[in-house]
C-alpha cells in the first residue's frame, strides 16, 4: 500500500498531524523535526526518500499542526511517537535525528535498540562537546530553575529568536536562500499562549536529555548502528566539536560537513537527499536494513 499526504491521528488524547509517503512494504524512515518548525521541514526531501522508504514525519505535540499536550517532555513525546508507530504497524525503522528531535528519537533508540535500522544525524546534540558558551544561561536555569533564570534561558522564545534559528551566523548568500515566511509561520503558531508554555517546559526538560548523554553513549558504543551524518557547519547552537564526538563513538559512520545552517534542509535539501537515499538503499541491498 502506497501512502502520500497528510493524515491526522489522535495520540495521547490530542489531535496530531503526520505526513506519510511511500510504500508501507518498504523499510520505514522516521523523520523527527526540531525547534521551532514542524514536519514541513522535510517537504523538499520526502518525495526522494519515499522512493525507497515508507516515510513517517509527525509534527511533535505543540508544533505545526499538532495540538499541545499537558506536562510535555521529550520522553512523553517519544511515547506518543511509539504509539503512532504501533498504529502504523511499524516494527523497525531508520531514524532521522535533529535538534529537539534527537532528544525524542534517542529515547526510542535506547529503549529498543533492536528496532533501529540506522541513524541519520543532522545537527543533533548528544554530547557535552556540542554545548558551548551559548548554553550557559540554560545550564544555570537547569541547576536553579528560578523565574529570573527562566527568563534568561527562554529569551529566544520571541519572533527574533525564532528567526535566528534559521539565519543567525549564516553568510548572507545563504540567508537569501531561506524564505522569511517560514519563521513568520513558526512564530505565529508558537506565540499562542498554550504553545509558549509548552516551549518553556521543553527548555527545562532538555536537562533530562543532557543527563542521559552517558546512557546514549553506551547505546551507540554497544550497538554501533549504521549511521550517516549530514551537518551544517554554520550552526551557532551546537559546536562543531559535536561532530567529532559522533565520529569517535561511531567510527564507521559516513560523515559530511556541509556549508549550511542549523536548519540544513532549508538550504541544502537536494544535497541531503542525494546523500540519504543511496545510504538507505545500500543498507537495504546489503541486508543490514
């Protein structure tokens, strides 16, 4: 059965949007977006990937077209995606990790390592080496969650901060390749009071992802999942040292550092699709997937 389009599911009691594409008989590929966008981040790569995979790209709760949930956390998000996979009768899958989506996806991977066919790592943080001076206010808030420190740690939850996720630190020629309507729409959705509350909660909950770095490292070291890295080198949120940490723990990983931003698919979708599709195809042909 071939799927193509947007569907809605009730997950955890709330309405959720999911993009589906490809043949259900093919290996599944779970695409998990980051902050501040949605599954729309994958709009320019889904068709290419769906030629080889059954693509599943949900909007996380409170993002895009999915309603917020009470008591949001990355662990809870992972539980809801696991519910979605069960509804779709998906047992094993390739897993795309990016930004907040890495905190969700690595919950799934560490809880059930045998389900992971491969990892595609795109500006995804799982090592302290990736957390530079820009994280100081957030880490202070994690250690002492007072209202004053919360205000500093969540100062990016503004229109300007949303725009910066796309263009901060980029050379001008790359900025000009990104449509401003993207961050305008992200902020329109995120600025709703219930969704801003969810975003503030996630800033604090990210400390639990940070606390799991050793468990994640143990998973990667033991299981050595096939892996592809596609990384935007102009990322101002995760230090470039993060790429070396991934390569050290996954020494057979295929790694590509591109002249792009944190939100790499906004400027290099064609290049990323051209790297992802043969990687997945080789695993399928070689029997690893």
